[in-house]
C-alpha cells in the first residue's frame, strides 16, 4: 500500500493491498484482539513508510503521529468480524456483502481520520490512483472516499472469491464466483465509462485564460542554516524580473520561506510596484501579519495600479507545525517540536478577484489544499481557479513535497476547478480540471531543491457544479447506512 503512492511503482498494488488484512481477519476470526494488533502493526509499517520524512522537523512528533494513525487500520481489522463480516459462509451473496461492508467500514474510518483531532487525511486509499485520470473522475461524484470505496470493494471481492474457490477445490467441488466477478467488472466498467465521458474534450470555447509565472526560489529551510532575508528577497525579485519577458498576468511567490512581512515593512512592496509600472501584472505572495499578540500566516494580492492589498489569513493551521494542539493542557507536547510560537488561524474563507483577466481565485496556504472539506467550503463562493502557495522546504529531497502534490490533485476533480501550486521548493505545478498535470517545474530531472520559474498559459472552462461540490461526503452516510442495515439484518437473523 505504501509503495503504491510512489511515482516509481505501479498504483495497481493498492488494488490488492488489503487482501493480506482480509486474510488476517479470516485467520484470527475468533481472536478479535489479535486482529486488532495485526492491524496496528500493519498501520505502523504503512504510515512509517509513508510519513517518515516528517522526522526532518520532529522525530518525536512523527513517532506520535504514526502511533496515532495506526489505530485506524487496527480498528478496521478489529471490526471485520460478526456481524459486519461473516466468515462462516462461502456463498456468492455473502462474499459480495462482506466486500461491501469491509469497504464501507474502511471509508468511514478514513472520513473520521480526516477531521478528528484536527484531521490528517493524507494518503487515503483512493489517492494511490492519482496516475490514472480515467479512474479518478469518479471523485467528482463522491470525493476521494468514493475511489477508496471502489478500491477497497475490489480488494474484498478478490479475496472472498479466491477464498470460496480454494475451499471448493479442496473439497473437489466446482465453484465459479459469477456474482463476485460480475460485480467487479460492472464497477470497473461504470467507473471507466464515466471517466471516459468526463475526459472527452468539450466542444465550447474555454471561458478563461491566464498567463502565469510561479516563482520557486529554493530557499533552504533548516534550523541549522541562517537565512539572509535580504538576499532571499532579492532572489525572488530577480526571478520575477526575469519572468516579465513572458508578459504574465500573474506573478506568484510561495508561502513565505524567510519570515517575509509586507505589513510591518511596507517598503518591501516598492520593488514590486516598480516592476508593475514597467509592465502591469497582479502579484500574489505569502507573508506574515502581526496584530497585537496574534501572528497570522497570510496570502496577499496586489493588483496594479491599486495600492491596497487583498488579504487571506490561513484558516487551517498545521498541527505541531504552526500550533501545538492541547499544549495548555499538556505542556510537554511543546517539546515534540522545535517551534515555540503558535500562529492564529484566520476566521474567514474569503476569495481574491483579478481584474485582468477577470477571475475569482480561491487562495490556499500550505496543506489546506489537501483538506477536501475545507476547499469545498471555499468552492461555495464559486471561484474560477485555486492557487496554493506552500513551502515544503523543511522536508528536503524526501517524498514529502510529492505526496503533498498528489493529495492536493484530487481537489481539481472534486470541484471541477484547476489548481496552480507555487512552492518555495517542492512541486510547482498546474493541474487542470480533470486532475491532469499540464505544467510542472523540473530542473535536471529534479522537482525539489531546484530554483526556477514555471511559466505557462492556461485555458479552461467554467467550473461545473459537481455532485461532490453540491453534497460533499454523502458516500459516508451511504456507508453508515449499509453497515447499519447489514448488521441489523444479521443480528435479527441470529436472534
């Protein structure tokens, strides 16, 4: 499962990754706590292999995060018994119900993981299919959880089919899993048909066009390295000046990698305004803003010839990165990270507006682009484009920046809205409304720890009202209903 998120390994591994866990649930069907600890051990392996890179910032915090996240596969395996899953029966109908119930329980736990204790939804099972634009289109219906459900269901159908087949062959009987195979093929066929329909190019002309320049300065992020703020600022100015030959409508800087503050030092905007006078463009950047005892991580938009900044304060802060949860109750938690200052979350999810061209932009900062429920909340204001500014430099050349990008990629499909990502060092990329990577900054084969400018001209259509945008995680309610009905029916039958 961990390997299926790698760019160098086939994502097809995820379609069989749950089979060993289903087998463990069968083998230990009379030992629930053995199932629990089997699931916990699996979680330790999966989340350690997935998130070890957070250790560049905090080793103790990473260990605590992995220990917490591992409870979710443990709880899933613990629950794979009566009345949710019936291992005593080998019939096709039971096999199908077992697969559906196992998948429903899986996405229910993924959904809880996305919001409980601030939430950390990275690397949901469905995210592993990021390489296939054809398959990920179903996320426009029910979000990433709908794709997780599909993958988990197919894992279950494969396992229970072969389990029944093996038992019948052992007893010298003939068995063909017709219902299971038909269900599997039908699910895949519907998914592929829907994906092909959405990927078919529309006949109408694009509604929007934007020429952009995303500045990636590659400023080192290490507590042992002293950054010269003046030199770092001049580096971003130099790259911006170079991009003017492309005549961009928008120049974008990343989340501030060196404590940039346009509000306490307004003179920093003077070189930007001089560039805008030489050639008009809109300027979007990260900054900090201090108000009394509060410190905000903000995105700012400066439109030429306007003097006032539009401002968006980051709403969803990074736990143990920008604030310490429950630190007032458990002061020892502050020792898990090297940062001692808590930022203040913003209160409003306002959007920016460009004048040339006319565009409404949903600004996102750092990992906000991975939080489906929050981005969907911003989509209510009907933005034409999403822009995420992030740093990701703390994780050096690890997979962290790449995982951040693929977890964010699904917002474009869910909301039918393109995404521009501008990073200090990481994966600066343009992703279209179908989750396809159209433009990406790469130097000498490297995505991270490289400096440069991502230039592009994007054209796209008016974002449509997707089912996910309108109803959100409705599939969670359906999963809960499925589990409740199945469990009640089985309990009633036993009684």
